């Protein structure tokens, strides 16, 4: 049945329920008035059934309204937000099935309390407007929740990448030559690869590639390194091998039209990462690294360079492997963008496994704690650039204890210049909760050479005095303290705290 007819069933059921309750009729009483069974009326109100025209006439008479009023999609104020939500198609785009939730159950919740749910939905929509949130924000949020639910490990994608490598006799040695994957795209999947295909379009220079579906052309940015070319080819192979139809045609998702597009982009990315960094070899590499009794940043980077991987690819693979094969499931991943011209820091990608960890994106325009290694390393990278020193990748480890909590993380951060976009730097951070599992697997976790720092979330929420790195006054803390003083004075005057 079409989406429109499903929406009509939902809205019709809500109107019937509202009218029935307004007249003070029970199901049994409405059943007698309309000559319809209680079970059938119940199905109508839950949005599962839509009666034929003659029965709508009968039902309208029993409810004391005209046929036109009952059949109309016009809604009164109390349930209008529900109609707005359904018309936006957002409810239908939510990947409820991925989380084991039936749409009918959501509809039932709406049907049971349309006024309250309507008010709640209205609040959500208003908040989304105030913070300029669009449907794609929810899609990306749903994707993160889906990845976190599965600990960012998908056996079917691992098997697909391994099967592809066997079928096309990809050499066991890494890195895979970009030209080899390009030849497979050309010969086996009918791609036409156009090197420098984006060069005539200055507005597209921030993109690595654009796929033109009608001609099966893959237009490449001429500034791509061999590794970046190989990764883009791996993603295109992922779309083809996994038969993913709904997809973005740009190398990165500029916006998500529908959730399936966002999900498929994630699957193609996973396929490429698994192809370039085979699971078994990578597990062996990381076992050797974690067995060391001291922190060795160069050895860490050497593993990344062995696969000719970008820091993002390398960390993507770590978030796949560490929870499943090392028992280190309590971790987070953050990617920071730093614009040196404005000295602004932005988190554009993040992942939290097992729970939401302390360092996370903040949409309130507050200043992230400058003691975070993710931020301090970017500042150091910019300083080196100012001194005229050429730096490709820069790595540092930090033990970060969050003030006011018992939580401490081993943070491994890599910073690099932004490419192909100049005048911007990027850092990626993997944070591992320091607990028994981490201690049992990481030999160097207590290495005194690793920097230890007391950190917080944002400057605005941090009460630490005389912080040399502070970028903004502790306004949130100050407001909280002022409120406590007001409460204390009210109590002192014999009143009640508010």
C-alpha cells in the first residue's frame, strides 16, 4: 500500500478516536451506533484499516459529523503537528526496521495519546527549526545509532570484501595499487574513469570524485594521492558489488536525501576500508603494537603507512576491530576540523560505542576544551606550519581525566593538513576508556611518557581557575553559581527554593 494511503489511515484513525472521545462514546457504544465490530473500530483507530465509502458515511453519522468533515485531511490544532510530521515523510524515512521497531507500534503510540504526542512532536519540530536541523541531521544521527548498536562491525560486509579480493585475485600484499582497482571498475563494471575530470569545475574542487550515472563516468580530482584514488575506487566497487542502488554521486555526502542513501554510503565506505585493510593481517599488527611496554608513535604510524591508509581509514578500521577482537568496546572517535584563519574548531564526525562518552559534538557554539589532545595537536601543527616546517602527519597520545568524574581515556590522535582542501587542518582521535579490559590488552597504557591532563567538555562549562588554555569565560558555571546563590538567599529568608 502506498505511503499516502498509509498516512490517510493514520490521520483518519486519529480523527475517529478524537471524535469518539469528544462525544464520550466507548468502543461498545460506537459499535452499536455504527453497526461495526469493536475489533474493526479498534483497527481503524490504530491506523491499520480505512473503511469503504459507505461505512465512512455510517461512521460519520454515528459520530455526529458530516461525511466531508470526517473524510477530509484537515486536522484540528491538537493533532495538526502529527499531520505535519506525516506530510514531511520523515516518519516513513526513519529506519525503524533496523532497530526492530514496527511502524504500526509507533502509530499505536500516536493513536493512544494524540494530543500529548502532538504537543511533543510540535516541540521537536520547533526545536529543529530553531537549530536549523533538517531531515539529513536525523538520518546521520540514526546512522550513528545503528553503527553503535552493532559495535561498528558487520560480518556480511567483511565477507563481501574478502570474497571480492579472492574472486579478482587481489594480491595479499598491501597497499593495493589504485590502477588495479581502476581496471576492475573499467573491465568488470563498465566504469569510465576520467582523471582530472573535476578540474574544469572550480566549485567542485573540495570533492574527491563525482559519479555520473547515465554514462557511468567517475570524474576524479587531479589532486588526489594514489591512496585517495584507491579508496575512491574501493567505494565505487562497494556500491557495485553490494548492489546498492540508492546512492549519492559525490565522494562525500553533501546532504542525505533519504536514509537509505546515507546507509548505503556507509556500507560502501566500510567495504573499501575492509578491502584495503584486511581484517586478519590488521589484527596481528595491532596485537604486536599493543604488546609494547612503551608508547611508540612512529610504530603506530607505521601500521597506517603499511596499508597506505589515510588517518580516517586507519581509525575507521580500529573502530571495527577493537571492540570485536580486543574486547575494547568502550571507545569514541572524533574528527576535528581547524580553520587557522579564524582559529575555530569543529567536530564533523563522531562515533561512540557502548555509551555516549564525555568528549562529543556540541551544537551550542561553545568552545571545546583546549586541553583535549585533538585540539592541542592541531594548534601545534599550525604553529609548525607558521614556522615554515613541512608536516605530513603528527601523532600524540594523552591520558585524559574528565574533571568531576572517574572516567579516564587513552586518546590516540593524528593531525594532518587538510587535502584536497588547503588552509585547513584535520585531526582524528580514538579514545579508549581506561578500564580492566584496556589494561589487560595495552602494555604501554601506564607509560609515564604519555602526557596526562585534567580536561573538561567546554570552556563555558569548566570551573577550573587560572587555566592557561581557556578560550572563553565559564558562563554556564557562572549562571549555575548565581542561581545557587539566589536559592540559598530565598531559603535564608524563610521562603522555598524555586
